[in-house]
């Protein structure tokens, strides 16, 4: 009964705070109460039960989280999965070699036996969710310290996750919402045998490269296809040649009738992270301190990689995924700086917080909320310089394999070093495999430049408190140069010799291990004063969100994204025409517009000659628009963020019309504030996907698997 009361209260809060259709990433379990009528007005023809049900098959069963960071959807009764090209990028690069380069040339399996298994790839099905706020929050009170509160909540979460895992059959995650004011658990099931079915060539799947990233108009065929395999009973299983294609509970029908402005569009997916509740001083910190450091450090690492990627195909393939991730966030963070500054987002938030502070200091609210805003502002003032420092260093750690050696290969070697003879024998095969993988994918000259260039930037720009011994850039450069010439990790042969017992180096004192441990320890170090500041801030932020909801002052009415399944809905929606798009209305792009961007032998804008010929002859098959063009991408006003990449764009009947893959730079502040006039989702038109598979690639057998609505 208590849980029922809490659920009803949560629904009332959501209903009372309801906002525009295009804004918000909504829980599926609340659709019937909160969203269905509004969605029906826009064109939804499904019931809430057909979208989300825990007792029957529903639309959510056709949508999966892809490899922990993207979204994908099932589009055939044989386990065929569609996601973005950039989501499959790691797997495609891993399966490529300079001699057989699927990343550059594309690939389509002629039969299921030709489908390719990457080393590690999984999809995660969402089974159900439930509210456990009353249970968890009933264990804590305001008299506890933040550390005490955190431990009690952590212990209760562990119990809930164990209770609902059914002995390990399911993965269960309890997540915090509204900054610790609500808690829900989510039940998932993972499938780990996932194989590459096909990908367009890079010149289609990544057309426009970094130049067009986050830009409209786009002309990118950002898709790839995989297949989920299971055991004979349809259960998850490790890779085996005896596994069979999964027969899913639900697969999406594919509608090729086309879209027009104003059509209903909804997206189901796993958005990664938004910060719509972030305080004004937090936005200021990001814009002035954290993001500029992120941008500069990322560009430094990218430049170091690119020097070698341009001259060595092995390096190009091995570093393609890391470079793409850095490039994506590099442009994203610069766009965030520009957009948040242009729109004065921090100022708007500060005005809202001033109104809250006035409400908070009324007699009845003062005890709980009176110091909330001042505590938050004190925290950010004390951590601004540290945030800049931490971003320079964290990007170095993200980009440099050597800087993180103590957490990857070095950690395995430490475990091996400490083991007795019997344990060493048990560990040796896995360690040898890890060594082989590390040195087959790492370019030692590239890593040297990433580390040295990143360190020099850090030394000269990061400020704040740097590690002991970092007296000057010259001294650090000399130390690192000596380290690279003497560390066992600089030589694969020495590592293998050490494993075989022929080299007696002590891994714990290896100069690269020591250096890596120093960097990681430094970024994780905390003083008692900083720990207290963080605890005060966490409590104040939680109370800010609680008070904002209670007072009704916040324009945000839904929880931030945190990689849990959400639904967003709106319509096919145009941006104002600005002369850059050849389309008649600025909500779609065409293959003709793609070819107008064509630059022979250009890394970003080259195109296969066959694609140009298909456009010249208008050989679009059944996928061309009735107006005579081949559609490529289109816009909707759905509210998405990173993690939604690969999400299905669905019409009012729940049929697949497109594939979400990007946002527009005009609304780059979208993770912090939603702009209903500018914010758009950029989608691949499903007709272009099928056209590339069928007419360009000659893989019509893949299309024949699908249920096509013509």
C-alpha cells in the first residue's frame, strides 16, 4: 500500500508538472497517465499497453541497448538488429584489416554463415521497472551524514538487485532520479553473441566526417546491422557455432511510405546523460573552466593520433574508434560553450534560483531550504580551478594507453606477479592473450606522442595542484622520455620474456607503472575539506531539486537521462531555410544534396562512384520519394541525447520510419536546457537505409527478412 501511495504521488507530481510534447524523456511505466492523450492528439494510434507491458509483448521488447552506449532495434523475426554506423564502429574496425577493410569498403554477409563475430559485443533487453523510492528513502534521514546515507542506500540497492536477478538470469540496476529524491529498479537481460551482418562503406556511413558532425543539413547513411544469436531455446549464450538467430518477442515493421512535416514521431531509446537540473554556477563552471580544457586536451590527443593514422593503415584502423569518440565530444563541448554562452543559460538559471531562494527563505521553508543556493554556489567557487585541472588530466588518461597502463595490462601483470606457481599457470593463457591484444592494437610511436603532448599541455595550462615532482615541463619531459626507453611496457618482447620468467623486472616498480599510478592517484585525491564540500553540495543539490519540484518554480519537470529506457515524442519538424539545403522544405535532405557536397578523394566528402551513378539514373527502386528524389535524412523535434544514437524513429502505428543519429549545433546546449524553437533530432530516413542495402550493396536478401509496409 505504501508503494502504491508513493507511485500515485509520483504520478501526481508528473501530471502537475506536464510540459510541451517535444520536451522530455519519459518513463514508459507512466505513459498511460501522463502522455497518452497528448500523443494521440499528435497522431499516436497505439495504446500505452502496446508500448510498454510487463505481462505481454510490447514495443519496448523490440528496442535494445547496444553495447552499453547506444540504442538498437530488432527489425526481423530472425534477430536482425539495426543501429548507427558510429555505434557499430568499434566492432567494424576490429573486424577490419588493411587487406580486408570493412570500415572503408563496407560489408554485407551473403549468408548467416558469413556474419562476423567481434570479440566482445552485447545487447541488453529491458524487461521491466518498478518504483522503490519508499523502501530506500525510508532507510535514511536528514540527521545522517552523506557518507552514512550513501552506505545505507548502497546496501539496500544491493539487496534489491539480488532479489530481482532470479539467481543471475537478469541484470538489475537501481537508479537514482531527481538527484536522489526517487529510486527505481530496472531489470535487463543480456545477449552476448552478436554478429556483424553488414555496414555501408565509411564514405556513406560517416559521410561529412567531423565537418558535418552536429550540423544540418546532413547527408549521412549512419547505420549498420547486426544479428543476435541465442541457444536452441532462445536463451542468452556465449558464442557458439551451434547458436541460432534469436526469434524476438517483437520486431518492428518497416514503413517506406515516407514522412512529411507534422507527422507524429516518437523515439524509444537509452539516453545517456542530461543535466537539465544543473545549477547556474555549475553551468558557469563548465563554460569557463571544464569544457575549454576538455576541448583543448581532446584536440591535442587527436592531432597526435592523426599524424600516424594518415600514414599507416594499421594505425588508422586501430585508432579509428578512439579518434571518433574524441572528435565527437571535442565538437560537442565547443558547441556547448558557444550555445550556453550565446543564450545566457547560466543567467536564466541564476534568476530562477534567486526566485527559489526567496521562496526557500520564507519562514516555513527556511529550515530545510534556506542555505541551499548559497551552499551550491560556495562549492562551485571552490572547485572552478580544480575542474579545469581535472579535465586536462582526465582527457590525457582517456586518450593515453600508457597513462592508464596500471589499470589495463599492468593490472593483469601485477596480479600475475603476486600469484603462486599454480595460480600463475592458471592465469598465463589469459595474460598472453591480453598482451597480444594490447600490442596488436597499440602503436608505440603514437602512444609516445599522445602522452608527451598531453603532458606538456597539462603542465602549462592545468594550473591548480599538480603531482609532486612535476617541477617543470622540461623535467617531466625528460622523466617520460627516460621512462619510455626503460619501461618493460615499451617492448612487447620484454613483456613476453617476463611472463616466461626470463626477465626479472619487478612490475610494481616499473617506471611506467609508477608514473601511471601517480597520475591516477592524483586525479582521485581528496582533502578532508574537499570531501566535506562535496558532501554539503550533494545534500544541497538534492534539496534544490526537491524544493524546485515542491515550489513549482523549475521549468524542468522530468528526471535527467541516465541510460535508462525513455520515450520522447513530437513531430517531423523543419528548421528555418538558410540556403544550405537543396530540399524544398528544410526538414529533409536528398541524395542530390549529398552529391553536391562530393569532393573526390577527400577524407570526409568522397563518395562511391556507384552511388553517384544511381542518382544520375534515378535508379532508386521502391525507396525513392514520390516527388522524385532519394531521401537521405530528416528532422524531428524529439528530445534526445547521447545514448539515443541508433534509436528507432516510429510513426503513430509504431512502425519504423527512421534512425536517430545526431542533433543540430544551434541547440547544442540541449543537455542542459531544451530550446523548443531550435532543438532537433537528425535521423536517417529508413528508405535511404534500404536503398543502400538493396540498390547500392546488392543485399536484397537482408531487406527480404523485414516486414515492409509499402
